C-alpha cells in the first residue's frame, strides 16, 4: 500500500523529467519480477516438507532484508545523499526545476486535487489495470489447474510466465516512452494515452480470445500476451502523476493506488461467486468479459481526460529553477 507512493516520492526528487518514465518503470517492474519468482517458489514451498506456512516465513525474512538495505542505501533527496557529486546534484535539481527546500513546506491543494479531471483519469486507468492484474494474480493458477488441467506445480511455473513478459515490457515501455519524447518530439500526453489505452485494447482482445481458445497452448499464448502487454500501461498512467504534479506525485499515487487496491478485494470474491463449477470454461468467460468491460471503461476515461502537462495548482509559488525538459513545462488549469 505505501510502497508505490514512496517510490513516487523518491522519483519526484531524483528523476530528471526526460528520464522519469524509464526510472519509474524500472522500479515498477520489480513487482512483476517478484511475482515471477514468488509464484513457482510458493508452489515448491507448499509441496515441500515445511508446508505452506514456510511461504510466509521465507518472504517475511526477505522483506526484512530488503528493509535494511533500503534504510542503508536510499536517500530521500539528492541534497541528502552523502556521496553525490556537486555536478550531479546541480544536474538533477536543475532538470527537475525545483529544490526540496522550495517544496517541503507546501500544503497539498486538496480541493484542486480532488476536482482535477486528469487526476481521476489516472485513478480510472489504475483501477482498470489492477482489476486485470489482481484477477490473474489470484485466479490464474486455479484456472490453469481446473480448466487447462495443469497440476499445481506446473500451474505455478506457467502462471509466472506472463509476469516475466510483463516485467520486460514495463521496462521497455519506459525506455521507449522517453526515447519518443526526447528524440521524436512526441508529446508526453500522447505517449501516456497511447501506451495506456493501447495496452488496454490489446488486453481486451487477447483476454476474450483466451476464453474461447480450443487448446491449452493457444490459451496460454493469449493469456501471456494479455497480461504481458499490460506493461505498456505502466509506461503511461503510472508515471502520469509525475507529469501533472511532481511535488505531489506521492499523494496522487496514494490516491490512485487506494482505488486500485479495491479490485484485489472485489475481484477474487466476484470470481468465486461466478465460477461455481471451476472446470466450466463458460463461467470463466464471464470473468474475462467483466475484466474486458472494466478495461474499456479505463481506456475511455483516460483517453478523454488525461493530461501530460503540469497542472496550475501544482505550481511552485517561489518559481522554478532553469531546467531542461522536453518542451512541456507549461502550466494548465
């Protein structure tokens, strides 16, 4: 819950505008790499002599190790890093356009945030993407076991495959997005909308195709593409917080992630209510159609309302330092 907002809090102070997409997606891809590792490892641990409780002990210990490394290695801002060079500090702060001192006492303009259409566009896209993500994260091994008739150990490994593809796509989308912005002069707004809405459209097609596939191989291919192609959306809406209000990016991510966590609560229960006969492909098709409809909703709302420009309510009152952006530093209402 607090991890993603914390990531944006760091990048809002560390990521130069022309590099923010690839840096943010690099961090986000870690969650999918973790999924790739955890799914087959959890299956192996559950079938081991230690049993299913060992899953919680192993990952709990890894989380503690990560926390120690984070505290030791990560600095909140470039100015607080103990070994940063003056040239790098000047480059980062000059590129971003403001220093930590300029923003540390700013109070979030809650009314403007909550009435901002670009903010709610991000919320809608985040909700839609996470609906598909949580549906497959929780139900894909069951679908593979009951409908495709893989055993649980095979299902654990095969369920990890789409997320391996997705991890690569997430990182690739970040590099491609920044390349197109810097070298091909494609606007930030266009990149965010094309990546997000395009990913949702492809996910709809391949998700529904998976529900009607006649073989295990074709179904797995469709599911892998449907989940993997969603990585492009993370090069869109998930970085958009940093576009429209960089100093409030962590707050905006916290807001969108709150709504985006709801699918993790609703989707598994809804799937359980729909799929009463787990081996019935027709009932799973209903699950696919619901996810497709939510992707359509997310694509339409984001396509109509999203913005790639810093909003007027996110202006730094004390002014901006000279900075090197990609030509989209204007303020909008």
